[in-house]
């Protein structure tokens, strides 16, 4: 029974013939070899390497466990008569293999290619990956006691950072992983299932209202999206400290470009097939949806940019009107490009929501923004040209928005 359950989940995640796994492993080998022959090397301490691998693996594992699409498959599997320990560990093994082989494998390939390491250290990295999978699953099964899980995670992160002896650290991770296994031993399949009452989808609430109400309702139903936004705000606070040596107008656009990397709010159509069908099926919804969606992403980007500018003023000083105008340009331009990508090139064929978060398309808009920021640094006059384009673009958006029906987003009515 356990073997059949694990095989069913694995085929769902990796494909009917595990074709996705072979493609991912081939890409990891290509990336490793390309970086290795380039000869680029950086110093990475063992504790930092383990922390990176552990945090990344645990984060992806948590996303996989909380995936709404994955919850549907789990609900069907829970209809089977047996969903005890065998079911739990087969489910965790399938998600853990997906996390390690398709996501952490890429990070591991990059770390091994650009940093010096010893073969014995591979054992520690393997232990950290296994430990992260087990601990994330254990905390998720006890998510009602979130405060205990938070303290547990904080204690482990502190141990990784301050425990210098690598052998003792590996032993600690092994012992902690064994504790996680004991917790999972007491769990059942329902410990990992999120019912409709816990995470209902916002599209099902069809009350009359605007798209803005839908957007905020959607975020309230997907708390991990809010967490990602909060992380970007924290990055906006600390970034001026790292950019202090290059203080000046020329480096500020680079910060705006980095802060445009807020994936969850830019994949609304890709992650919600029902919403996309409703938007594309009803007449006139292209304009009614895309413009408010663009303004919503703009507000999210502008909030991060405003925090960045406030932090810059406190730490470095010298914020000018031109910097503020640049923030408006980069926030609006990244929003427009994100909406255009979602409308014309939505992501298809994904298995769980974690695939959307880590899809290569997420880097298209930030890379374009970085190129514009770099060009503005080399040719400052280009920034003034961009601001003129911003003014024209804003006029067009406002004129289209005014022309809409007062109740924008009528497909919710």
C-alpha cells in the first residue's frame, strides 16, 4: 500500500514516465559543468552552505505541502481506507524527492561549482537536505501550534550559525531529524490536509464588488503570498546598508529593479485556471481586468520602493524628487510588463504551485528592469527620457481606467 501511494504521488509530480526528473537532472549537470569550467570561485563557509541548503529545501517543501493543487490530490487519496504511518511517509517521501531533486538540486549544482568543498562535506549537505524535508513536514503537521514550530526553527537556525564544529552540527541535525520522524510517526494523512474552511479560494465568493476587493481577499486566503511580500519589505529596509559604499542616484534604480522580484502577485492568472477562464470567456474583460491588476501590482511594488527610499533617507540621506520619480517609473513599468506576460504568456503545465514560484519566467521582468537601471547609471539622461515615457504611459492608463464601467470587474457580479 505504501509503495503504491508513493508511486501515485511521484507520477503526479514527475510525470507518468518520470520524464520531468530526467530533464531536471540533465539541466543541473549542464549548469554545474558550465559554471565549473568558467573558473568562477567564491568563499562559502560550511555553515553558510548548510544554512542555504536547509532554508531553501525547507521553504520549497513547505510550499509543496501547502499547495492548493496538491491538496486536491491528497483529498482523493484520503478516501482510501488506510492513511496511517505508511501513507504519511510515502507522501512525505514523494514531496521530499520532488523538492530535493527538482529544486534543491539546482542550488546544490551552483554551490558545488563556484565554491571549494571536500567530498566528505557531501555527507553533511545530504544530511541537511534530509533534515530540512523532515523538519518542514513535522512542523507543518503541527501548524496549529505555530509558536512552537517557530521556536524550533529559530533554535535550529541559531545552532547552524553559531556551532562551528561541522561534525557536531551534522550530529545535531541527525538527532533533530530523528525527533521529526517521531512527530511524523504520530501523524496521519489528515494532518497534512487543508479543507475548504482553512484555505478557501476567493473566486468562490461571488459577491458584487470590485477587483480590488478580490485581490485583497485572494491575498488573505494565501498567507504565504503575504509572507513573500513581507520578505521583500525587509529586503527594502536592509538594502541601503549594503549599497552605502555606492551611495548616489546611480545605484538607486538597481534597488528598484531588485524589489520588482515579487513572484506571487504576478502569477494570478497562471495559478488560477478558473479565474483565467472567467476573464477570457466574458466579453470586454481584458481591459476591465488588466488595468486594475496592473495598478494592484504597481501599488505592491511602490510600497516596497517607498520603504526602500525611507530607509535610504534614514541611513544615507539625500533622497531627491528624481529618485521618487524613478521609483514610480520602475514600479509601474514592472507592473505593466508582469501583466502583459500573464495575459499573453501564462505558465502552463505546472504540477504544484511551487513550480510557478520557481519558474524561469519570474526573472524576465527583473532582468529587464536591471538592464534599464544599468543603462540609467551609464547614461543619466536616459532616466529623464524614461520619466517622460512614464508620464505618457500613466496618461494612457488613466484615460482607459476612466472609460471603464464604475463597477470594474463585473465578472464577479
